[in-house]
C-alpha cells in the first residue's frame, strides 16, 4: 500500500493521469490503478518501468536499508566545499529546486547534469556514481588501527555499537550517511575519505615519485593529511598560502 501511495503522490505531483503514467510505463491503466490502491504488488521489472516514467530512482519506492545514495554524496561534498544549494545552482546553471530534489533522492539526474554537478564540485564523476560498499570497511579498519583504537573505543566515541563497527569493517553492513559522518567525526577525518574509491587513490600515488610515496606511508604524515581532509575550502586556501610564504622564507 505504501508503494502504491508513493507512486500516486509522484504521479499527481507531475500532473499525470493514470492513463498518462500507464502509457509512459507501458502497462495498463487498470493494473496501475490496482498498484496504487495496494491491491496488486508490482514486480521489480514493473517498478523499474514506473520509476523510469516518473524519473525517480527505484530506491524512492523501495528504500534500501543503510545505503548512501547519490543525493547524499552530492549534499555531503557540497557542504564540505562550503557551498549552499544556491551557490551550486549558480555554478551549474541547474535550478535550485531541481538540485534539491536530486539531493533528496526524489529525482535521478541525467548523465550530462551529473557531469555538470561533479565539475562544479571539483570532484571526479566516479566519486559520485561509484558504489562504496566494497572499500568503506577496509578503509575504516586501516584508519582505526593506525590511530590505535579498538572497535569498542571507536564505537563509544561515535555513539554506535561495537557490533556495528565490526559488521561495517567485515563488509556485512553498508553504513548510512549519518553513520559514516559519526564515524568520521570520531576519527577526525572527512567523510569523503571513507567514500573515495581505492583505485582513485592508487592512480594518484602512481603518478608520484618513490621518495614522496615512502613519505606518505609515514603514520605521522598520514595523521596530518587526515586533518587536512577535514578542512573547508577557506581553511585549505589559508594553509596553502602559509606554506607558500614558508617556502619563500626558506629560500631567502
């Protein structure tokens, strides 16, 4: 019944009649009516057709437990960049309302729209569209152990259960965005650090010289880099300016 109610709400918001939506989805109006009234349970194939016709992700009708959606990632990166929705709208040329619906998971953007958003946020497109469950647990464990924290200690600091931390690290649970943010705060790192794909980092490291790669393996250096990851744009620009002044002083 809940799925049917949601379908009807989106249909009416878009000004579609039963016949309009049924025609777009390639199903009969009578079948769609029974779905909306909760008398029929649609198959996943039918749900995909309806979602495509309404231009919404399937997760809007069947919420995935403990998942980080595309809209969550965009909102998180936008906030870390210190941008408001209006700022992002101005940089992309995409309306404030449309961006808001994307972040809330109501709409799924087209490829060119997503490319504009990634460019405006100055992040690789793969950061927004790639799946995250394959590496979050491993990266979480690496950071936790490098800081000398047990699962219980991290759980207490983050306000979570030790079992939850263990399940995330084992890859048995995909954490929600709220959980990732709690863990990141407890570790003193940016949530993005846990969401960036490992292959992106390895590609970056491959372009560095051996001396620099060896230096980056130092735990003290890694601790500093984690703190840098948590800076906003204004703070980072200040730090870069300070480094530039320091280098000039050293040359003199």
